[in-house]
């Protein structure tokens, strides 16, 4: 994302399960927060 969101997020993490097609998205303030989402 080019600009911060209202909540201060800069990054979007999208996780896709290829078998079921299920998708889950997370808005992150820092890339280091991705560890907590997985």
C-alpha cells in the first residue's frame, strides 16, 4: 500500500489455501508482524 491506512497499517498479507481456495487477509503495520499471523 502506498499510504498508511486509518489504523496505521502499511502492508497486506494474503494467505491462500490452494486445496480449498480459502483466503485470509491481514493488515500489518510492520513486516515482522507476519510471524504472528501464520
